[in-house]
DNA sequence: GCGGGGTTTCGACGTTCATCGAAGCATAAC
DNA sequence: GTTATGCTTCGATGAACGTCGAAACCCCGC
């Protein structure tokens, strides 16, 4: 169930894909911008090979110990912790501390949310370009 | 020509989601890393609100004039061109010059490729963590 | 040819990012 | 309490990024 897609038909950043370039009820309220920023933040969280590798590990295995992640990406423990914090802050992974070890798990709903935002072009009739506007 | 995705059923970076943490036939050849880098590069191309907005415009309308994109993201023409170049280099958009104007179009296959990479967890039995290895 | 407008490239600036070593925290075993 | 181990935070450094103005490029109409 992909988070989303339940109360609101497509209630997440996806809206940016259709809410762009609209009347904008409130004059100075950048609404679509907000969604774009939210979505861009999610992409930024994945915009590093180390973090992609981490997500791959977490999506393949149900749970991964932090110690394995460090050697899985071939970087120092400090760097691994840094990347994990970024993924955690973006909600893409969750962590649980059991004794000395910390286990990380992917949050599939969040991952699916990104995939959903990328799907379904849903073309609109056609905005009419500036060129056309100036030609008429 | 979209480069990619056509002959192979899922012939793209998705492999990173299953190719990670494997025997690695060649000792010092980071193979999964390559896929991770490819995928991360795609995410990085989308890791900016301006570029997300551009993709939204291009996915909604079939074709958008460059001049509209500049004002669509509220940045200078130079900045818009910079972002468009990044998207073009990553294969997410294509451009066509007709007379004085340049029209940009999204490359749906490439966008879908990212969505595909995010889908299908395909769990493997379980890698066995370092903790377990050290405990046995 | 010349002038003008759309687009891209160049150069520069300030900001953000990835990375590591070292130090700090927390938990478990003794 | 002390020691050892796993993880995170801190501080610093070099690289990459986003942004813009100015210059260059390209195509059209005259």
C-alpha cells in the first residue's frame, strides 16, 4: 500500500506532476514549489552510489546490521553513519537498536511513493507556450 | 534514442537491487558499484526542485519551449539551460531545435526505468550478518 | 550583408556535500 | 568500576553544485 494512495487518490509529491503551472489560488504562495522541493529532497537522499547501495542491501535483506552496511559500501563507519542518517531523515529507512547493535530496515511505502510520483504522466490538453501567446 | 531499455526485460540499473552483495566473480572489479553509480546519477539529475519542476512540466505537456521553462522555474535563462543540460545528459529529456526555438520533451522510458528500479524488492533468503558470522 | 531575439557557454561567487580521523556515547562482559 | 565493542557526532578539508551576468552562438527577417 505505498503510503499514499488511500485517503487521497494520489496524495503525495506526485501532485507536483499535475499541480505545476496552475492558477495558484494564493498569489504569493508557491504551492507546487513545495511539492517539488519535497520530491527533490527524496531524490537527493538517493543521489549517491553509497546510499543506493545501502537501499539495495536493505530492500534485498529484511534487516541489516549497521556494521554490515559499513563494509557493504566500502567506506568508513563514520561515513556509513552519515549516509544512514540522511536516509533516515528522509524517511526511507528506519532503525532499531537492539543491545549493542543497530539494525536498519527499508521503508517500502516511502520507496513506493517515489516510484508512484514517477509513474502516470497524465497529459493535460496543452498549456499553450509563450511563443504561441506572443504570436496571437 | 533513449539508449536503454528495450531488448532486456529490465535491463537497467535495477540490477543493482539484486546484484548487490554477491560472490563477485572478478575479485577487484566492482560490478554492483557501477550499477549503483548509474542509478545514483539518475537520482542526482532529479535532486533539485528546479529539475523536478521541469520534469513535471515535460511530463504534463508533450512538448515545452525552452523559453517557458525558464519562467516556469522562476530562474534565469542561463540557469534553466544549465538544468536542462543536466537532464539531457542523463537521458531524461530530449530536445529538438526548430528554427529559433528549442523544444524539450521528456523521455518516458528513462523515467519509467527509475520507477522500475524502485519497485520489486525481490527478497533474497538472507545474507547472514557479520554479527552472526562472528558468533558462530 | 545587418540587427535582433532565443539559447547556450563561460567565469566567478558562495553554498552544500562526501569523506575521514578523532572524540564522545552507550551497551555488554568481566 | 573497568575494559572492550559498536555506533554516532564533531571538525576539517577538498570537491561538486546552483546561481547569475556577460559574452558568444545561431537562426530568422529585413
